[in-house]
C-alpha cells in the first residue's frame, strides 16, 4: 500500500500539472478561433451526449499547424530562438565553468560563502533583476557612464534593445544553473587523479584537458541543458532587453495569445516548441541516467 | 658480511665506491608547525627494493610525495643521480608513483590508462601499442584491456596501477602501500610478482608498507620509521636479528623484552632483571657501564621449553599459562616465578596428542648466550 502511494503521488502530480494541461493546450491548438468566451470552438458539451462528442471531434483539425508553415515569421522565430539559446548556453558555459572551478579550488571554509553568493540573486525577483539590467545597459546607463569615465569609449555603446543585451540577460539569469552542476561534478573529482596525470608526464594544462574536463562532462552536459531548455522559450528577457528585431518564439507566443487573442494558433506554437524541446529533454534524461549508472 | 669469492651478493650500501641513486640529506618537511619528516638522511641505491616501514602517520607517504615532486622539502636536499631534484616538476622526473588509492582514470579503459604516460612522451602509435601489450602481459591483464576501472576487481585495479606506473620504465618506482587492499593470498602472490618484475626490469623500487611481513619478503633493505625519523636501516635479516632499539625489535615480529641492569664480564654480560632469579647471560658488542639499565630482547622461537631443567646458559622455571596453537607452531606463554611473562615458540613436529606440555605445567624455559640482543634504548 505504501509503495503504491509512493508511486502514485508523483504520477498524480505529473498527471495534474503536466498531462492534463498539455491535453487542454493540444485540444485548443486543434480548434478554431471564435468570437466567444473562451475564444475558440468547438467546446466540449457533454449534455448533448454521444452526438455532442462526435460533433466535437469533427470540429478539430490541423489548420493552425498548416497556418504556421505558411507564414515564415514562425519558423524564423523558432530558428532564431534556437540560435540565441545555443549561443547563450555556450556563453554561460564559458563564464560558469571558471567560476565553478574557482569555487572548488577555494579553501574549504570559503565554499559555503561562495555557494551562497551564487544562489543569492534568487532572493530577489527575477523581473526586478532583469529590469535592473535596463538601467545598467541603457545608453546613459551605468555601464556606458563607467566606460566613458574611464576613457575607454567616447561615444555610448548601444547595447540595450539588441541581441547582445539578450545574451547578457540570459547568461546572468541562468548562470547558477550552469555553475551548480559543474561545481558538483568538480567537487567529486579526486585530486590524486591530477597528481597521477602529472606523474605520468602531463603539464598542469594538459592534465586539465585530459582529466578534469572529461570527468566534469556530466556536469557540463547537465548545466547546458538546464540553461538551453528555458532559454529557448524565454519571453521576459527578450521582451525587456531585446529590440524590435530580436525574434524569439516566446515573444511570438505572447503576441498571438494576448495581442491577437488567437488562442488556437498560440497553442499550436506552444505545442511545436514543446516538440522541439522533447529532443534535448530526452538527451538530458539519458545523461542523468548514464551518470547514475557510472556512479552506481 | 664478508662473503669474498661467493657470487656477488647485492649490497651496494656496503661499497664505499657505489653512488646512491637517491640521497636524502638533512630533509625536513613541516606542515604548519607539525613536523612530518624530521632531518632525514638516507641513501637508496640503484636496483634496490627499499621498504619504508612504520606505523600509520609516521611520514612514509610524505617522503614518497617529496620524491615524486608533489611536496617540496622545508629544509635539506634530495638528490636523484647526484642532481638536486627540487627544481624539477613532477612531470619531468624520471620517477613514477603507484598511488595508495591507485588513482586510475575512471573515464579511460585499462588499456588507455596504461598508455596514458606513453602517449605524453609523443611516441609512435606502434611503439605505444607494443609497450602497453607488454605491460598487459606482465600483469596478466590482457583479457581486461577494454574494461573501465569500475568493471574490474580490486586486485586487478591494483595491477593496472602497477602496469601504468611501470609502463614508462622509470628509473625509480614508488609504491605506496600497493597491496593494502588485497587479501592475504593474493597479496603474497603479488609480492613475488613484484620481486619478479623488479628483477626483470631492473627498476629501483621504494615501497611503503605497514605490513612487516611484506617488507621482510620483498625488500633488499628496510627503513623502520617512527614520527618522521628513521630509526634503523638494514637488511631484513639484520633488522630481525639485530635490531638497534626496543622500538625496532618490538615493531618487527614477536619479541620478549626484559628490562634489567648490566654487570659487564668477559665474553658475556650479566643482566640482573628480577629478585631471586639468576641473571641473564648474554653476548654483546655494546659497551655498557656497570649498573647501566638496558633491555634484553629475545625472539620467542629462540626460547626453548622443557619439562626438565635444560643444560643451557640461561634457564628459568615457570608455569604454562596459555598456549596459542598456530598449526605449524605453538606459542607458549610462560609465567616465570618472578611473575614475568615469557613467550616460547616450538615447531609442532609431532601430532597434538603426543605433545607432553600442556596448561598449568611446571616447565623450564632456556636460551643460549647469543640468542638475544642487549639494547641500550
Ligand atoms: N598536506 C598535509 N597537511 C598537513 N598535514 C599533513 C599533510 N600531509 C600529511 N600530513 C601529516 O603528516 C603526517 C604523516 O603523514 P603521511 O606521510 O601520510 O603518513 P603515512 O606514514 O601514514 O603515509 C601525518 O600526521 C599527517 O597528518
Ligand atoms: Mg600513507
């Protein structure tokens, strides 16, 4: 009985918070826009009995998905999102790895403090922190003022409302998700392995490439997925920091939903986004499983 | 040790012409204010199998790590082939170390672990392959070449570590408790394997162990250490038969230690050790002052046990308190009339039922004048 409960609870959770909403979104994506409330048809009306159900299913079609292929806005948005997500994942890795490495090298008594500093930003609202970047990156913002005061530049740089600002925002926001798994992997690394590598003729640098990097691979992969997956559907950061030409699927989704009130097309966009994400999510799960096997 | 004419006994340390491969001169290593190695001076010669023996925490690993280059001495100089090695980084030393934890690379196969050092030397593919095959054969690991370290047993892992450290044919191989994780039988096998490898390759081995039997089996010389100092360096036989201190006598093998005061005499000294007991007579080279306190150390197997008073220079009466039967031998714990306990060992040449001495028997223990050693400290 207890075992049943233990298994049942996570599945019930999954059912209630993922599968049912997913089914609803899928259903809306197969419906048509209507001037009604909610703004789509057909609606499932069980009072009509069997006939009602038949009519309901007859009303569903793939028109919205076909529509997505007719306007190149959509696939361009998907492609641009993937590009931005990939680039920001790589940038986050380049920034996060040295930080995680430094944390592991730091004396033991410093580690809790450093860990705290990595997690600290989560204590304030994500929205406020992204807004704060507007103030930093604006033409008259802190960054430009500082650079001009130092004499590095004479004209303010245009960063805000460009893709650069989006990269900065994503790297900043998701950095802890990159640092923590890499830190966990590096912390487990047995120091005598590096000594063994040196003993066998490696320089410090080649020991890093041949031992440290491969042995922290699982952390790198985990961190990259934890950044890539949310970055792909990111809406707030491109909305607040990106320009009018920053094309991301999260923004398209928002516009379809709230500006156009076209729920069915918005749902279709969401379903395809999910389909794109399924591949990295499965790869991520496989990585986690492999790690568990290697440790087990 | 004058065996002139006999086939050359391997003992370069007795040859004043011989140049040591390694030379520690006044080496001290401190961690903060803790002294791990205290003013160490010793020589290790080429082709030696040099064992460092001592209790846990006495500085054996630290000494190895200084040789490998992972620690540098706080004071003093370490020379390898006459060169101070302080400025040479670990990856440039002709020294390889087999780590106490093996430190095998978990992401590489057995083959790639062994090839690791060879590939760093920029040798050709065929050359690397040939050498790895040779090492696999030597350590009998051919069948496991493709496995990852977590897919093989502890004993096999230990052999991989050995093969990996041998692959580059170092001048000096450091083995830090290489056999600690093995069960007794496998350990004994591997000890002989090690000696065999050493003979074949001519490498100089320094082995750390806290197992005295292991040191006795494999070593050409043993250094007995305590708290960062070397107490005695000698061949296994000398260490056993002629320890220079109570510490060494007690550390190696089983021993009876009797405290007393010396009366010098011609040939042998007399040691007064208990009221109402005759003094122990012992031959010694040590120059002892009359009345000086000393310890007399004697191995149990050099003490005989009889029902009748034996015709020996030293004979004392006592009672059997305990008998430890070990199969091939038995150890008798005898309480002498003065209350001291003495262990005597006898080979069980006869079957159990035929042996005359048993618990509570009144017996005599005896030994010759040369059976034990007189120790000043
Ligand atoms: N890096 C270090 N920092 C501080 N103390 C150390 C360090 N390495 C070893 N020691 C100390 O030095 C002593 C000798 O250690 P070690 O050489 O490992 O002994 P063992 O003979 O058991 O191999 C121990 O008391 C140990 O605590
Ligand atoms: Mg040790």
